[in-house]
């Protein structure tokens, strides 16, 4: 290190204010603020019913399906494309998985109903279906240069009706018992495992934070004051503990507990109280969020996705194969549609013809409310998930208050446009 | 005298029936800035694209350090440590300086993840050398001035040990002060022994920065001059009329 470079890294600049010292993304703060505002308003309007463990539990499982797809839509929109086919693709994946569970494995393979191998076979087949269809659409867009809007508008019609054809329009159910564990209320971790999960999550988050600081110190980069690190660590830990505590506080009804014990051939102890804990679908969402964030921030693939969105010509000059990149982005989107299909179909315990209808619009709206710019190059995974959560809170809050159905959609539509307006104004002010 | 760093001999390129570059021979020495001038369509960019591997040539030879070189694509050129800085700043606006500098050649950890910290440290090191005023390492380059953006583009060439630099109107998009900064950078690179081909329209700029200048007209070389021995009017005469002044070395394109 020469003198000039250590002068360039400079001593810790005196932070302008409390939030500047914490170095939290202000857009994240804005979205969390909007979410808290929504929660407070609906709590007041519903005499606190909106903020009960039960409703928060339901909110998380209602959000999971759209949020999983929204993380993939971030990549699609960042590369200046759009995917209008996700709801239909979800339906096709769901139909494939439903037919495998109810026809292929029990009859063709002779495994019978609820065989342990059924759910894994169905899930793998579903993911391959989503991946293949997504890659195919990506090939049409990247190599044959058909606009994504057109390819996926066609896909919107094609895959919805492929699903219909596969199931001859029938509702297919009930789905496999193990498969239904992804459905939310039918599959949760329980209190103990939820706390164990919380412990791992906190240790993991603090390790990542510590490691980031250590790397900065090693390279002599400016670091946050120690108190700021401690505050952030404490906020993260408190958020995880609070989240798990709320989900654990939603108690399983006594009658249901008795049935669970009876099914195991045991007698339920008197006065036993047990909470649901973290739903497996939400666990899946958390896992997807972590993996997608790592891909976005820590891999070449993610770097190229954002670079191509920012300047396709520069990326090509730098030797990036932008056509193949398009295939990869849509393949990821397809695989995520399959994961959402697992969550959505197992939540309703059957496959129906209209599954995932209008999801493409919810997914795009979630990504856009979460700060993904349609002009490309900008967007975050956590933003899209928060966007999905905000939309779902609005919708279910209004339903609880008893707002008429037409007004619900009018409000959600308006919020979408206003959110983007605020984002544009914010970007103009801050210049990034 | 040692062999020149780069020697282009009898370079040819046609598009359809038009000779875009017609038997042009020029050379470049280490630590020298050589201008390539001419009107739009004179063939100067095409000539340089054949050197950078972006365009295949129809005929002619490229010699580097006295040995004949095989350059058929940009990767070949990169192997000869030839880097190009493009006219329209080829940066991804939404990424920060380090991400742009290493775009397509990222450093990764043993696990295969991006090593952003090392890339940032390297970027700070190289930019401290090129442009000590550069401070904004964490903002997208869209928020930087034209000059700062151009220093990122130049840093990209320098970091990967360019020995031969092709600059295609590097100051076309810049203001006065920023142009001066790029000019200082060019002086600095020159003092480090890097040879630079500078494509430019601005005669004043060429007179200021270049040691020698080649003027092309209709695909042919009008002549090569040492910029200190000619006036701006002489060079204007070469560009417009194709008339080589007495102190220059006339090329096949010079009128008698």
C-alpha cells in the first residue's frame, strides 16, 4: 500500500447522523416503514385482530408463493425483460406434479397412495418442468431475439392451457400427505425446531456481519463505528426472535392436537399447549431468498445479470455471453415457478384449473414495489419479498376490515403506481 | 534503433467495393502517443479495429516488438496486451468502479464467489495512481463525472498491463476540465512506456498530446508528421486537401 492509497481510504469519516452511521439502505427503511404503517392502521381498524399471531401466520403463508417467484422476477426485470407467463407456468408445474402424485406413482409405478417416494419424485419432476420451459422461453428471447413480452404473452396462453389439457380440466386431489407439508398450516416446524432455527439464523447473520467487518479491516477500508455494528446485530437478532416468537405463539387448537396424538396412537397430556412455529413454506421462501441474494451479490452470474441490465453493449465488449445469460435468467424463473407451484397447490391440498391466475401481475407488482426498475439494472431480492408482503398485507387487511372487493383491487392498483412514483422521486433526489 | 512497438504494414480492408483502408502502413514506439486523424469515413477507426481484433483484415501484416503477430479476434489482441478505450464510455452505469474495472475478468475466492474486497482494494490502488482525486468507490459509475468515468475505463486498460493502448476519441464526451484530466493521464501512461494510438478529430488536442500524427483521407495515408514541426493549418491541409507538408513523410494518399 502506498501513501496515496491510504490517503484515499481516509480515516473514518464522521457520520452525518444516526442512520448514516448504521449505513442501512434508506430504501429498505422506507419499505419497512410502509409495512409498519400498514400494520398499525389495520390494527387500529380491526381492534388489534390484524396483529394477532394467527393473522401474521396466515400473512406469511399467503405471501410465500408470490414472494418466491418475485425473487426470480427481479433478475428478469433487471436484465430489461419481463415474464408474463409465471402464473401459467406455475399452473403447468402444479398440474405435472399433481398428475404424478395421483396417477403416475400410485398406478403406473404401483406405489399406492402416500408412498414416501411420491413427494420427492413429484417435486423433482415439477422443478425440471419449470426449468425446461423457462430455459426454452429464454432461448426464444436470447437467441431468436423475440421480445420477452411477446414470448411470455404467448406462454401465458400456452402454459395455462397445457395445464388444463394435462388434467382434462379437472381438479386433482387430494395431494400426497408428505407433499402437503409445504402447504403452510399442514406443515410447520413446531416450537422447539423453530427456536433452533432462530438460533442458527442469529449465529449465521452475526457471523456474516463479523466476517464482512473483518474483510474490510484487512483491506484497510473505512468501517462503521463498533456501536453501529452492535446496534445492527441487535436489531437483526431481535427481529428473528420476534418473528419466531409470534409464529410460535399461534397455538394449535386442542381438538387438532388431540387428533395428532390419536393418529400417533398416543394420549394427549392434559392441558398441553403447542404452537405451530415456522411453516415449511416460509422456510422454503427464506432459503430461496438467501440463495438468490448470494447469487445476486456474490457470483459472476449475478454480476453479469446486473451489468447486462445496466449496459448490454458494454457487457458484450467485456466478453459476457448475454444470450446464454438470458436463457439462465428465464430458467431460474421457471424453476422458481415450480417451487411456488409446490407451495400454492399443497396449500389448497389439490390442483385446480385456476391455480396461479393473475399471479404474473402480483409477482411483477411485488418486484416493482420492491424497487426493481423496469429500465433495468436495479433491484434487490429483499425488496421484492417486502413488496410481496406489503401487497398481501394490504389485501388481507382490507378483507378483514370488510372493504368491498372492487375497492380492494382499486387500492392495490393505486398503491402500485404511487409506490413507483415515490421510487422515481427518491432516485431523482438521491441521484442513484 | 530497436524495432517499433507496433508496426502496421500495408493494412487493407474493403466493404463491398469501397476501400475503407487501402495499403496503410504506420508505426508506434514505446512511450509514444501517435495520432490517427481524418474526416469521418477516412478509415481511421477501421484501421484501429483491425489492430484490436474487432474487425478481421483483408490484407497486411501486424508486427509487434519486431515479430509478426496473429490477431484475428479481441482475445488475441488481449494476449498481446492491446487494450481499447471506446468512444462511448463502455461502462455499466449501475455498477461501481471496481465491478466495472473487473467486468468479465472478476477475481474470485477459492470457493468461486466474487472477491469484492480484493477487487475494491486493487481498484483503489490503481486509481490512486491514475487519479488521486477519485474517492467514490461505492457509488454506481452513473453518479460520476465524465472524467472520473473515463479514468475507470483507462484503469481497466492499465490494470491488465496494456502495453499498447487504442483510444477512440477519449475526450469526445467530456468537458474542458475533464479533458485536461484525461490529457494528464495520457502523459502519465506515456511516461510509463505505454504506446498509445489516439484517434481524434480535434487538431488542437492532437498537437497538445501527440508526438507524431498520421492523417488519413479516403482510406489512404496522406502522410506522417511530427506535430512540433508543423502548424495546425498544415494538419488541416492534410485532412481536407490531402496535402503533405514538406517536413512530413508523404504516404500513398498525398496529392502531388
